[in-house]
C-alpha cells in the first residue's frame, strides 16, 4: 500500500463507527456478521472471518479480545479490500494449546496462515498487542508484509511514563475498571456492558494464554530494531489515551523510516 494512502486507510480501519458525536452509539461488543471459517495451521484449528476483494488486510485484536472486536471496522474495510479478521492460536475460537505464547510463535502462525491461503503479501493491522504483532511481523517476515498499522501499543521505544497498566481482572469490578480506563467517553461503560464483557472473558477461556504471554513479554522495540522496517507504516493514537499516552505513539512513529502518525481527536457532542 503506498505511503500516501495509509492515512486515509486508517480512517476506515480504526475509526469506522466510533464517532462519539454520532446519534447512534457504537456497539462495543458487536458480533461480526460474516460466517466463521476454520483452517488447520500447524495442526491447530484456527478461526477467521473473511470478506471483500482486492489487496489483503489482516486484522489482529488486542490480547483478551477476539475477531469480533472488529465488528464495526471489517464491513467498511471490505468495501475496498480483501479483509480477514484472525483469532490467533490461544485466543477467541481458535485452538488453545498449552504452549509458551511468544511474539514469533504468533508471527510464524500468521505467515503459515497466509501461505495456506495463498496470499503473497498482506497489510497487518493490529490494536495494542495486535499492533505490536503487526510490527513484529514486518521484522520477522518482511517478504510477506505489505504494510502495517499499529494502534495504541505499549511496545515502542522511549520512556513509558504516565500510562496506566491495564488489568486482567476476572471480576465485575476489575472489568469495569479496565473499561473505564479504555474509553475517554465514560458514559459508554454501562452496567450492562460490564456484565457482557465479563461474560465474554469467561467464555473465551484464554487465561492461560494471557498469563504465559505476559510472564515473559519481550522488551520494547529499540530504535535500531525499528529502523530496519521498510514497509509503509501507520501508527494510530487517541490524544486522550490514558493507558498508552500519545507520546508513546510519537516515539514509535519517529523510529520507523517514513512512518506516519494519525491522532484521533475526541469531539464532544455539540449542545443545541
């Protein structure tokens, strides 16, 4: 994807349906309306959702979420691209083998998935941990990476000051604290949302995956590592982000040659 097209692409990719000034509020726990598909990757059953035609965009959610996190984005992207939302092994409705979940464990699965699907290259788009994986994929498999979009990842270079550590707390109170930290518009965090999100966390049964990944999380990317990336890169941040402050995104974008930074502003609803 040409560098000049990356900024426009992010508007479809990470902002679709999330305008807080819109009359209709976003469905934060919406479900994808395309059928689930499965494929055997390294002998493990992997779930994914597919739509559209054109160049391939692969969507990776944050840890503790699944492909349905893209329910408001996938339809918009599918109007111009071939888009796949992927449940990585250990997450969502994919197999959850009892292994150590390292970054290259997942990037190798992504590469093998693309090979099995006969997709020569893809733009990898991810949020938070998924964003870090988009970066890691460009480093591990540059021949398969056509571009990357990384949103709100805590894995970039520089000092990580001022952020909040998100909780992986299996309770209603812990779920509410995490959601309140995640959304600038606190009115989105209703009791019904908290209960539904808590139920989702229990249903996903991914506690082992989360614990093993976080137990030995790789160090933040160095400027030297990131300088090796040669594909178009876009970093997307919210100005009011409490968990991963905007400065972290600025440091990330400045370390990748030719990268762009898109800052999403929160627009207060205008009073009549």
